[in-house]
């Protein structure tokens, strides 16, 4: 009987592997909410993102995990508001005490890989290859394979493949998609389900583009021309990814989730945020509302556009629901919810508010209402602001005084959220009840001894010049 039982379990295992939904998470770096063709941007065309949106679920109200890059990456991997995880700002390291989506997928039998920008290991400055002995690199958080850099990266990058440095030639977006497709092809042929993360360095500064990509924008100023050129190349790489999945005949069973890590940039013309207030770094809509699309024909039979408020914190619980991850794979409290119910239903109201906690500021979105709180010493700001996002797209009419009942309810929700997050920040969510002391300090990579042998060689590279010019 035991032999028969074992054979049955083996059969179930292979059935799962051959019918599992594959997952690809794709993230732009500093792409604003308004920077897509499907929002009728005045100069930028994104035919591949547009086609992806037509074929899947397009979110018109999707929020990053925070107003800058590292925080959102922490939220994606944990399902938790970033301050809970120790990633207080860009360049902070993710605590190993957190439970990550990549670790959970690996335990569930998925092949896991990371390609591109990491920025969760405590290092600041333009992206450099991640060291093999980095205690907080992708390999320490469940990624079996990785071709990664510490932060943003551009043309002809130097990257790290599982700790070994490699030189590449060409556009960075196309490079990491090609490498990701190599990994996906291998796993697809072996009938192994895969969890693949593709985190671009585009369109983060410094902007460097191929001539063919910047040519349509020659009438713009220098930085805007290159900025938009980078987005053209990124969109082309998304087309390469989608076509690659089709050629492998796995596009029906593969969930591709695209988003940006934070809002758009100022001083880029035409505008990056589509009329939303403020930019990257802010808790106003321009800093945290981002483009997002999910494409998976197996799960989303009828393409649609939704105004349902959703967030980067929803990625972990959504994927957990789809692939059947155990509840224990997620550390509590979770700030996100599963979005599976909206895949094929026209739901509009969200039952759980979306919280933000960053740089001493906080915000909370409860469907159409949004409350923002700033420290008392913040110049020009009010202690609390309340907006009705359905009526006030640009957050220009503070209704805190004219709607006292709504204001008091939202203020109470925000204060409860802040208390919970502040408790997490001290480590109360962990088994130990405290934060481990071996967390890497936030520092520039120029302070790390292992990188010093590369300084002379890297001085020639445009992305490192300014960082190294005053260092012997």
C-alpha cells in the first residue's frame, strides 16, 4: 500500500508541475503613471504595454509600496508596508527575518530567478554587480539564479551572475529580458514551473539610450530625450518577453504582472504623472500611483480596465492564492489582499485600506478617500489632509474641515495603521520579538573594501564617474 501511495504522490507532483501557473513579475524604475500609450501620452508610444493591457487586466488605480524604489521592492516580496520590513528608504537592506514570496515559491517547487535591479542589500549609489558573499543579495532570499546589480543600471552594464561579474553590451532592458527568457526556456522544456523577477533600471537616471530609441524625441531637451528613449527600449523588451512566451506555447499559463516602483520624475517634459499631484518621493498620487497590468489568459478570460484600488502589497497574497501557498508562508500582519476575486468580476469597493508609512509621513487610502499626515515640522504642510480621489484627481481640494465625520473616521484608521507599523518596526512580528543586530548598515558601495579593486577600471564608465571622481 505504501508503494501505491508513493506512486500516487509522485503522479500528483508531476501533474502540478505540468499545469502550474508560471509567474513573471516585471517592474520599471521611475516610470510615472502617465507614461504609457494607453493613457494617450503626448509623445511616448508603448505598443507592447498597450497590447498587454488590451489582453489582460489594466489597473487605473494601482499603488506602489512606497514613494521610492527599495521600499516598493520590499513590499512586493513580503506583502507588507515597507517600514515593517526595515526598508525605510532607498538603499536599506531587507531583514532576513521577513518571509518572502521568492522563498515561498521555491519551497512550493518553483524554479526561482531574479534579473536586474535588486536594491535590497543596504548599498547606495549607481548599480554595481552584487558580490558573491553579499549577505543580503537575491540568493539569500530564495532566488536560485540571479543576474543582478545593486541599483539602477544602463547601457552596456556590468552585472553579477550568481556572484560572478560579467560584461554586457547593449540596452539594459533588452539584456535582462533575453537572459530571463533563457532561464524560462530551460525550465519550460524541463516542465518545471518558474517564478521569474525582472526589475529594470529604466527609466532611472543617468539616461543613456541607443540612437534609434532617442531619435523620435530629438525635439525634447537632452535628459527628456534619453528618458523617453529608455522607455521605448523597455517597451520593446516587453514585446520580446511576450513573444518569447508565445513561442514556447506557455503564454496561456503564465501570469505576467507589470508595474513601476514609484511615481514619475520632475523636470522631464512632457509630464510623467498624467496630471497627478507631485512626483517620486511624495505621498501624493504622483509619487505613489503607478501603471500596472496583469496578463494571464488562463486566469483572466475577459480583458478589462478596473478602477479598483490595488497595491504592490497585494502581489504576494494574490500569487499565494493562485498557486496555493500555505498561509504560514506570509508573515503577519499582511497589508495586502488577494486580487483574484476581481480577475473576472466587476468589483469596485476594497474591504481593506491601503497604508503608507515613509520618512515620518503616513497616508491611507480607503476606496475614494485618502488621508495624508505629515510631521509638524514639515514646511508648508498641514498635520492632516483629506481628499476624495473620485472627485478630485489632482488632490487640490482638502475636504478635512468640510467633511468632519469622514475625516475623523479616516484619522482613526490612519492612527491604528501607524501603531501597527511602528510595532512591526521594532521587531514585534518576529519570533524573536526584536530585530536581529546583524542587519547591514546603509552605505555607498564605495565604502565596501571588496569593490575597491575595481575603482580604476570603473572610473571610465559614465554611470560611475561622478561617484568615483573624488575617491583615490
